[in-house]
C-alpha cells in the first residue's frame, strides 16, 4: 500500500524529464562502444542485453535498493527503466581506455546509456528526477560535473528522494547516524593537519571525536594537478561523499577528488536574508 501511495505521489509531482544526449549530456570524455537491444531490466541499476551481456549503470546510487526488499524509490526507478528501455535499442558509452573502468569484478559492463531514438540519458534522467544520487567510482568519473549539476537541481526542487528527510545531506554533527554506510556530508572545515603525508580536514575542535576527512597522498597529488591544495580548505564549506567509518570519531577516507566539492561562499544578500 505504501508503494502504491508513493507511486501516486510520483505521478502527480514528478514528470520524468528527457535529458537529450545532443543538447545536454556531453559524452565527449567517453566513447560509444556499441548499440544493443535491451532484453530485461534486472533491477534499477542493471539491464540485460539481447546478447546476454549485463550493463551496470555507472556513477549512481539508489539508496533504498537492496537484494531483499527494495523501497519506493528503487521500485519507481525500476518502473521508469522498464518503460524507457525494455525491448528498445540503446547507445552504450564507456571509458576511452579499454582496460580501465569498463567492467567490474562481477563481469558486468560499466556504462552510461542513452535510449537510441529519444537520446534519453538514463543516468541523467534518474538523477534529475530524484531517483538516484551521484556515486562515481574512482575509474568512472567522466560525467561527474554534469551529474552533480542535475543532483543539485533535484535537491533544490525536493524531487524524489530529496523530499524525504531520511536521505537529507548529513552534517558533521549528524554523520554518526549513518556510520558504516555510504553518505553525503556537508560542513565547514575548522582546521587541517598533516601526518605521515596524509592531510586531515577536521570539522570540530577535537579531532579525536569530531568528523574528519582523510586525504591520502595520492589524492592530494591529483588535487594539486588541478591547482588545489587541500591544506587551503580550512574555513571553506565542503560537501564530501564516501563510506563513514570510525577512526578517532566519524571519518571518511577520500577515494577520488570528485568526491569532494568546495561550495560557493554565501553572498552578502543571502547572509542578510
């Protein structure tokens, strides 16, 4: 009954918006590796092609998708995929390097996909309508800026999962409620430190208890290539994605530079309102 009610709300408040590959989705950092017909929608993140290959939709996360009892958001995403893709032809976009990020350990092909005739970018449509969050792997980061922009829009408009408080972005103070889970945290860096070539961003007065981001030397070097020194994050408000662990308080180890965003400083007008 709960699922039916949720779907009813989706039909009233949520219009699935076609994101046109030519006009909005820029696949130039990827390569089209083929076209195929969709034979089966396995779940909201996996589809089976007519040639029996399984495509895993890369770069996204559906928070209530589980092997046992998928929730309302996941079921709505599943229905969307069935309506948009079943028995239809798709274009498959993957990383340009053949041996990098094209297949996971389960043998699934990692890809962004677009419906051939309508050019509907599936990941973009799921994110824009609040049916998925951005969750890039370290080997599949090409579409991240576009996906983050769509997620921001969905969050502002409280679409889909962003209308539900249980999926709200956490703060350093509330991060503990999602310990040992993948989450998004937003807060202001109070101080930083370096130990054994790793940078630590601290979000409170006591690094032994407060939320901390750890930036390994490899990630620091990658940030430096883009002119970013993480030691300059002190005083800035950031949004970070990752697995929440327990290490001198709640902790995220930054796995890739795209997992952290420096948020714009509020304008004088917004401060006064």
